[in-house]
C-alpha cells in the first residue's frame, strides 16, 4: 500500500491531506483520486512534481512496487 500526500493547490483540488492506494503506477494512482474539484485536479497534475520515496520525478509511468510514500508537489512561489 502506498500513501499519497497532497500539498498546497493539490490539497485544495483533491480535498484531502493524504490517501492510500494499491495502484501499480503513479499514473494509475493519480487517475484514481476522487477529487473535490476534478477539473482543477486534472489540469494541475501536468504541472506537479512528484516525490516517490524522496526521489523527484515527473514520469507518470513510475512503478509503485515497494513504494511507501508519494508527495504531490504543485508549483509554488516563495522565498
């Protein structure tokens, strides 16, 4: 089972801090998310970075075998 944590705009679009999944890939997991704002969530996914067990990726075909934690990181401004 993989835990997916949502941050900032992703959290707002999905309506959850985190969820769990038994999906086989990052893409499968993201498609299965039942978002509060599905249109916003779909658009946002293309701009997010994903930390898969601490390793940054944008490759949605990343397999989840053995993955414990995924962080969904939307673009943000700050300093």
